[in-house]
C-alpha cells in the first residue's frame, strides 16, 4: 500500500534531510532555492541552488527560506518541499502517495511556527504530519535510550539554532534553545574579515573558512588559509591570509552563547538525574558539532565527558525517521 510509506524530514536552516525506514537517508541537500524573481519560477533546489549563491544575474536570487530553524518564506518552503518530495519519490522508485511524515521542529518554536511547518508539509501531499522536538529526534538518532528513566543530554548545534536538552523517559526534562548556530558563526567571520581587512566575502567562503580553520576556544597549532573577496576600498578582487587564531576570536561570542545555554540547561536538571550526566556525559549533534576542538573545549568547561554522535549531521533526520515507531510509546509515556 502506498499510504504506508513513512518518512522523516529534518527541515533544517542549512540542510534538508529525508529519511525512510527501509532505505535510510535518501536525501541530504542544502536548504537553498533559486528563483527567477520576474516569473516566481523555481529554477533549482538544494545543491544546484547553493552553487548559484552570490553568482547569479539580477533576475535570479538564491534564497534560504528557513531562518533560525523555522519558516521565513512560506511559499518558497512549500516549493522546496515539493521538489524534495519528487526527488524522494524517484529515489524510492515509487510514487509518494499520501505518506505519513514526521518533521522535527526547534523546541523554542511557537505554535504559529509549528503550524506553518505542518501546513507546508501537508500542502505537499502528506496524509498526516506529526511534529517532534528537535532534541528528542537528535537523541533518538544518536542511539540514546530516550525512553528509559535516565538522563540523556543532547546538544544539537544546527545552522539556525542550538538546542540543549536533557531527555528522560521519552520527554524533555530541561531544555534551552538559542538562535545561535553555524549561520551566526559564518556571519561573525564575514563581519570580522570586513572590519579588519576591508574585504567583502560571501557566506559560502565564510562557511569554508569555518570548516577549514575554525576552532573552538582551545589551544591548537596555528593554521592559515588564503581567502579571496572584493576589496571594499578599490572594488577589485583581492586575496588575504587569515589564521585560525583570528577566526577563533571572531566566533568567540557565538561559542560562549552556546556554552551558556548548556550551563543553564544543566543547572535546571533535577538532582536525581545529575549523577547520570556525570557518568554518561553530553552528546553533540548537528553540523556545528564538527567544529575543530569543540569536544575538548566543552569537556573542559563543564567538567563532564563530551562525545560526538555517530553521524552528527544526520542524527536529527535519522531520529525523526525512527521516531515513527517510537511516537506512540513517547505519547503514551507523557499521557500516563
């Protein structure tokens, strides 16, 4: 039966991932849409659209319709989802007729924002849509025993938001969500290069700098990287060299905000669960968890073991897909 197809969607600010129980991860594409503003026609979605960022003529814009983990442009998000559903259908080799869909939402999102996500997915032909909180999905995807009465601490550093949650017995015991993530770090790097070197760089360049020479606040061997941009004084292309220590300073404030959210969540933890946290530690997921030195830095700051999830970029999507089976169990736990 077509209606039994169940899919999990991680509708992220930076990436959109689709997971199915049978085939696993079938789509992992950037959340970018290229549109012709004269005709409102969608020209490209995902990887193809990301390649166009900063390189298009005036009538074509490459935009990211999600901001801080929630929908900023409803129509474009719906168009993007329709394209992704078509791609998923091709990958599965079967038409996606009224699938059951679970979508993750940031725990700090409002009821209006959640409704927008649910409506956008329904518009793409979903039979029924269930929402799951991002930290719970990340914990399930990171293979944590979320339904057991023990503390599972998850730190999900995404593109638009960082979610920190303590999960026990299938529910969120304590949670903090801040709208600081990988995008904010990219913005920090762009502003730093602009102020110090009078050089204008695009967000893709900033992202590459973060991945290559970005470091959490730890001691490390200094790295250098050549970057190209437009000189703001002469208006001509220019190349400069930045060091990992400079970039570390640029993203310092964002990293301290994430640390503050982790501390605030741990402070809210019931005493009965604190012992579990000392034993089991904290699990990092999301693209931001791949920042160089972040495990070591956080472990030193909060004096608790910090571990990286098996596949941090995909944890939320995997957990969203797996949660289809667990949804009932979690709901029963909460209602009892």
